[in-house]
C-alpha cells in the first residue's frame, strides 16, 4: 500500500492556500510563497546571479581582457611598493575592479575565479554532508536499537571535537594533495551530525504513521519504505537545512583559506584574497573591500533564502 509522496512539511505549509490554487503542485506553491517574500526574493535573485557569474568566470574574465594569473606591471607603481596606479585600487576601463597590489593581477578575474572555487567547495561539501547525514539519520531513526545507539554515539563523538582546530591540523599535515577535495572531505567529516540529528528526529515521528505501518503489513521491504514513504516526507526539512548549510560552508572555506591552510596560490578563493589583502589594507583598502563584499553578499543571500525555505517547508522546526 502506498501513499502520496508529497513532503509532509510542504503539504502543511501550503494547505491554507490549496483551495485557491487547485491543480497546482506543492512545489509551485512553495515557489509562489518564496517569491512573495521580499528578503527571500532578494536572496534568490542574488544567489542566481552569483552562481551564473562564477560559472561563467572564464568567459567573463576574458571579456574583461585578463586572466586571474596574468600580471600587469603597468598598473602598479614599482617606486611605491607596487601600489596600484590611480584611485580606488586602480579601477579603470582596463581593470574594472582594480588590480592586486604588487603583482597587478586583475581583481575582476580573480574575484570571479575565486568565487567559483569558494562556491564549488561550499556546494560539494554541502552535498557530502547532506548525503551522509541523511543516510545516517534515516537509518538511526528507522531501525532504532543498536543501530540508533551506535550512530547517535558517533554523532555525539563527532560534535564533541573542536572542529576548526581539527580542520586546521588535518589541512596542515596533508601535503601534495588536491586541496579542494581535501577541504570538501574535511568539512564534511565534521559537519554531517547536524543534519543527521534533524533527519533522525523526523524519521522517529514518521515511522509509526499509518501509511508506514500499512506498507509493512503489505510486505514492503525496509528499502522501499525508506525511499518511498519516509524520505519524501522528510525532504522539506532537508532542503531547508541544506540551504542554510551553504553560507556556513562558504564561511568555513574562507576561514581556512584566511588562516593559510585552505586553497593555495595561484588558485584564488575569496578567503585567500582577504588574507592577502590584510598586508595592503592601509595603502589599498579597495583590495580588501572587494572580496569581502562578495563574501558578505553571498553569505547574506544564502542565509535569507535558507531562512525563508525553512519557514515554508519546516514551519514547526523553524519555530522550535
């Protein structure tokens, strides 16, 4: 026996307008509610623009006429320690966002490629966390007993570690490895228990529902029950939690790169650019402000979007 696979949270969030929107799917109703909220609309548009421009970093930087590793010695003054020529960090028709002090590398190209790296790490790490946390949470909540005890203790153990210190230690010890892959795995290692606990709690409340019991009586195996009955009904909180994870991942990558254990030159990232700009803050504050502004806007946009999705898809969880 099977039931509708609409996420329970989505159905709860959209039940009030169901009569007015007959024939419209639950996700269409979620979209309408999301678009009706001003902060959420700002976050949605900003996230879309950031993803688009960073995905097109190569063509856009070529349009500006510079690659992220290309030096322009004419844009800096060698007699003043490499300070960019002109006002506001050398912003001009040749360099739309100015140049990097000392090297003269184009900031427009470096910010776009740095955002590409930062968002790639954030999205990939979020995917690792969500997949691992969802699998662990569903298994712990549905099977219970020893499985629940083992996974719950593992969650507690992982969350008890001072994660940033261990991230720094692991990143410092590892040599000659793919830094992007390593950062993704290290962040995922210490972050999955949060979503696992959310999914475990949702699964515990769902596994004794009538449609789950009916599926068991009908002879459905555990895998089918988990994928057809439980997982679709916890997808709302998972999606909301996922959106809220992304800004944290962006900030974590930036922090690791800022501390010198993240992405290494010549590969650019927002955190690495901010770390390098500290030395030139007094002589060229523009170099500090531009990557900081991009990082701030990205984190703000994802946070606003995530808060709105949480309120729509998981209203009870958002109030608790």
